[in-house]
C-alpha cells in the first residue's frame, strides 16, 4: 500500500511540474509575441482591414503612422551602416519618434471612444497630426537618400573611369598579342594591324 501511495505521489509531483513548466513556457512565448513589432504590426494591419467606420479610420491612421516610423528607422539604419549623412538626423528622428509614439497613444485612446460625435471631431485633428509626422519622416528619408546618392554618384563616377581605363588597357594588350601572333605566323615579321574602328 505504501508503494502504491509513493508511486501516486511521484506521478502527482511529475504532473504538477510538467503543467507548471508548460504554463511558464506559454506565458513567456505570449509575452515575447506581444512585444514583437512584427506581430504587433500584423495584428494592427489585420484589425484595420476588418474594422469599419470611425474606429476603422483610427486603426488605419495608426497603421500609417507605424509604417512611416518604421521606414524612418530603416533609413537611419542604412545611413549608419553606410557612408551616408548622420549629423543630427538620429537626434531629430528620436524627437519625431517620440511625437509619433505620443500620437499613437492618443489614437489608441480614440479607439476606445464610445461617443461617435466626439470621435468624428477628433479624427480631423488626429489625421492632420499623422500627416505631419509622415511628412517629417519623408523629409528625413529624403535627406538620407540625398546624402547616400551623392556618395554613390562620386563612387560610381570613379568606378566608371577605372573600368574604362582597364578596358582600354585590355584592348591594347589584345592588339599587341595579335600583332605578335601574326608575326610568328609570317616567319617572324610582324604585319601592321589597322586600328579598330
């Protein structure tokens, strides 16, 4: 009887530990998914497609704001890894991002608004603010692109000149080789070659 009780107690402990481990693992995964930008963005885009009316418009504004801020982050990452302009762009983008995050909080609050008239009034103001942030990010991206374009234009011009030089040298070497090969075929006398047109 003691043996059966011991086995049952051991099984109960194993089941309790297993359930606890599974619960903790599921909670960890759920927390990671909630913090993930990609998952959060996908959920927000799906909600914006499904929702209608003023709430749907608020969700679409949130999607537009989020995508704009992500494109600004991507532009700064490109500038940081390349030889592009840096200067105060990072500091300016942090300010834009801070304003965008505050605006996103306001939009989230608007989602829970129950008064349709109040929501309609606030939509115009919020839409204007979202457009301002999108325009600021667009201008920042243009500055990064202009800086990268200048570097790329100079590098491509130098590369073009190097390639032209190498092609000319290779062409001259091939002509000289042909001249020598024709000289061997004629018994040691090189035959003059007309320059290529």
